[in-house]
């Protein structure tokens, strides 16, 4: 069973990616691999002007697979997950995410890396990794760049989940709509007005220039944060306890080390 669906729209100008695992659209190793294969395939598609991401059903994604965050699997999981961000950086194709329902953890870091985010009022957005005793490497780079340190630190250190309206108020989301139908219609109109009339080549150069600082910090810090995650944090009791207690559906017993 494939876990993503890809459609090419507007004479192949827009690549539409739908996360669809039949459940909560969990970003597990299979889904990540499919996304990476898709992104790799775009290197020779010069006509693509925009990539859009959305979730099938009522939720964008509940997040990355917690079962793949265990100590023996964390390094491989991060390699596959972070590869998505490096591929997006290399493509310089504009990206857009449409959010409904839960958009949590890794399930928000993918939209967070996009140039544009639109949501409906059902969206619930957050980086709750700290509640599991771990942290979010991509969000730790991206959130401060997008909303400033004060807002970013609140979300990353508390793990608080926010509404779409609050996300818009802090500059994290471009616009919010009442429901999924309104969101879909507004995004289609936005694409037709702002993307389709432009040159795919010009859009890539504009994205590359606009994201120079973003790309620099991602390429510099994301590998370092991956090392911190695997070589330091996963050697602690609490990181392993947080993951294991979640999988075992019990309250964690922290030792603060």
C-alpha cells in the first residue's frame, strides 16, 4: 500500500502530494521514503511551479512514527526525515501546505518547511516532542526564523498546541478559513492568481534568493541537531523513558537525566 498520492495539475505546473496511510497520516519510514523518492523525481521536471502538501481525511498528520524514535532506530529515522528538507532546499521549487485537523510534531515540521501555509479552523498545530522527553530538530531551526525566538521558544519548550487562528496571529500561517471546502477553494484561487502566470524558472530563482538565510541555517544546524539527538539525548534515561512510556501507554517516570 502506497502512503502518498501524487497528482500533477495545470499541465504539470502543480504537483499535489496527499499524505494517506488510511489512519492518522503518520510519517513513518515508508511514507518518508515515498516522499523522498517523489522529491528526487522532480529534479528533471522543469515545468513544476509549485508543490502542495495535504493530508487525506480530517487530519494533516499526527506526526512522525513514535515507534521509530527508539534508540536503535532514531539515527535511521532522522536520516530519512531530514533528507526531505535537504531535497526541498536543493529543488528551490515553491511549496505550500494545506492544514486541517492535527498537525503535530513531524507532521507540522513538513508544512513548517514550506513557503506558504494555509489552514482551516480545525487545525491544531504544535511541536509536542518535549512531552515525550525529546526535542524537534527541524522545528528548532525553522520556528525562530519564522516567528522569532520568543514565540518559537514557547512552542518548543512547552510543547503547547495552538489553534490555526493563533498560528496566523503570530505569523506562522498565511491565512485561515472556516472549513476544508473554503480552504480548498481559496488555495486554488491563490494558485491561479499568484503561481500559474509566472515562469517556473523565475519562481525557483526567487525562492532560492528569498530563502538564502533559511537554507544556510538549515544546512548548518540540522546535521548538528541530528548528532545532538542521537549521540547525546538518546543516551539519556529520560529520552528513552519518554518514548517507551508512550508506546507502552503509561505515565513516564522521569529521572531528570
